[in-house]
């Protein structure tokens, strides 16, 4: 799967940093690295950036809430489940999750064009995004030791 992403800071406007209170998520991964905004599923407020036409917005990542919500209690959606219609009752809309890097089991890997997700709404009309996953390629499985990987836009990792 993918438990975190990083987006180059230059790709996130100051307005967006302020609007979504992303200051705590600004970081660099190594000496000489560019500043980036990191989003992790383990964050207190798990969120992901979503490209909505020309506009970038930040949505809640899946559903970790123990309250009685109809949304699946996860942050990922299997592509196979989506294609089989198991998410149809939620009226999912495919979205693009822009990212420069992904994180899985402590391994950061480069992402060239982002990844795919689905946006759904809870009972209150609040939007949530689930990262789409598929069976991992041999390369991804070897790199991260995980059997699932994100559905990437463009080339696979």
C-alpha cells in the first residue's frame, strides 16, 4: 500500500498551507533536500491532497473514526472492489492525489505523476478520499515488502 506521501512545498500555495493548517507537516527528509509537505495515515488528522481540476484541496484520508459512520473504516480502496461495484453505494468519484514521493514500511519512493483515489461523502456531506490500490508489481513488492501498491497515474513504480 502506501502509508504516506510527500508533495514538494513549491507545489502547495501559502494560502493552502494556512487554510488547512499544514505548517506542522512541512519538513525536509535529508540534508540538502527541498522542503515538502508530508501527509501520513498515522497523523492525528489523516488527510491527503486532491487535485480538483486546477484547484488543490485537502480531504480527510479515509475513515478512522470509531463513530457510527457508513464509510469503510480504512484509508484504501482496492481497485478490484471498485471495479466489482462494491463501492457503488457510496457514489465514488475518481480523483488524483498529487505526490512527489510515497512512503511504505519506512521506504520512500519517487512518484512521477501522482496516484489515483476515490472521493466519497459521509452522512453529513463531508468529503473523504481513499487511495486506490492494486496488486503490487514485482519491483514494488521487492522494494517495500508489501503485496499491494497504489494505482499510479502514468508509469508504475
